[in-house]
């Protein structure tokens, strides 16, 4: 059952991405011939609003086929008024951006739903204190609850961590210990550590670890909006970083996952409840948005690149160049998909 939920979630994310393109295209008067979830052989279809809506056999994505725009044949253009190719470059860019933006908006909705449901946060309770660390020298102990830093109220461990990392000089901590309040001064020390990408970095640390205790956030309306916006931004930034680290070789190619991994993770999340499912759906939605913005000719980002070129040079790239780059883009995408599938199979075998 969880696998069916996972496939339904992935199909919904693809649907909203393509719906973004479809809506923007219709807004600018572009005729949309086909709206497909999946590739390959058509399984189900119907006509509505002049468009053929269909579900295809290979659930690895989807597409909106607009008049005058065909990735399988970049030279198939049309000069009709309702054609994609007759629209101004800035209009075409908006149509192309609408898909990824729909994914970011959908991720925000998922995070908003999580915020309404009362998300869990790590409490600022100290679980351990490293020997000969600034925390040990300041007198911090296991079980201490950090209530404020420099007069600013602390309710989550992340707030404590961020305050230490961004600190300048000495910090004043208000802690609760055995129902008594204490004020302690602590000076973070720049220490070598590893970030989430396993890079060696230097950052301010005090030598404490969380106790692993969580609490439910009771958010007001404005806090709910802020939570959803912050989570969407931070997740998007993290995905952009991950892609950049992958391209520069910092993240190994073995970390690339394919549709099998995505489906498995989503299915596992479904078993843990709706909030876990919403979180991973938001994460995958942001992934779709970010990856489609990459400047690869077969993706939205590649088409945006062509239109930016036309805006700057006042002329479109030659059909031969577009065709060659698009073929190269498809080869690159197929190679990445093959790599993801290979890594998926390797992980399953292990």
C-alpha cells in the first residue's frame, strides 16, 4: 500500500509541475496539444479544453506539448499566433519558469500543512559535554536546559546552534538546572569539524551535544507562514548546494539516487505517518524544481538559457545548434538516470 501511495505522490508532484507550464502557456494564448503524466505508450487519455490529457506507461516524469515546441524535434516550429515559438522570449521564459515555481509553491503547501499539524523540534537540552571544551570550562552540565542566549529566548536546539556559530566574543547563557536558573558565560572556540557534505570546515563550537528530547511546536498563524517559508527556502538552498557539490566532485557520484530510491524513501515515509510523507514530498518537489532549472538543453533551464540568449543577442540560436545541444542534453539526462538506477540496484543488492 505504501508503494502505491509513493507512486501517487510522485505523480502528483509531476502533475503540478506540468500544470504550472500548462497554466502559464494558456495565459499567454499558447495552444497546448498534450498534457502527459509519464512517457512512452499512452495508457489512458481524454480530451478537455482542447488538450489531450493522458497517462503514459513510463512513470519517470511528464510533459506538456505546446504548439511549435517539441523536445524530440527542436526544429518543429510553428508561426501561428497560438504557437509557443511566436511568443516573446520573456513570455516563453515565464512559461518555462512556471513549472519549477509550481514545485516550490507545492513544497510550501506541504510545509504549511506540517506547521498546522504541530511539527516536532529538538529541545535545547544538553545531552553531553566534551572534556576540556569551552562548555566544560564554563560549567555546563548534562541535563541543563538553555533558556536564553544574550537575553534572546531559546526554544529549539537549532537556535542554540546558530547562535554559537554566528557568535562574536563571549555568550551569556541562562540555563535551568534542577529547577534553578543560572547565568553562565562561555566563549566559543573555532574548531575543525565536518559539514553535512563531509567537508572539513572551521566553525565556532562549545563542545555540547543535544539530549535528543523533542517537543511539539505550537505555532500562531504568522509563525506557521514563517515556518513554511523558512523550510522551503532552506530546503531549496540545500538542494542547490548539493547539486553544486556533486558537479564539483565533493559529493561522490555514488550518492546519486534514481526513481527507485525516491519511491522507496517516499514509501517508507508513508509508513511513519502523514507528516513524514509531507516532508519527503516537499523535499522531492523542491528537487524537481531545482533540477529542472539546471541549464541542460532538454530541461526547462536549458530552454530558459536559449531564450536569454535570444533576448541578449536579439536573435534566436540556429536550429542546428539547438538540435545538437538538445540531443546532447538528452544523452546527459539518460546518463544521469542510468547512474541513479545503477546506484539504486547496487544499494538494493547490498
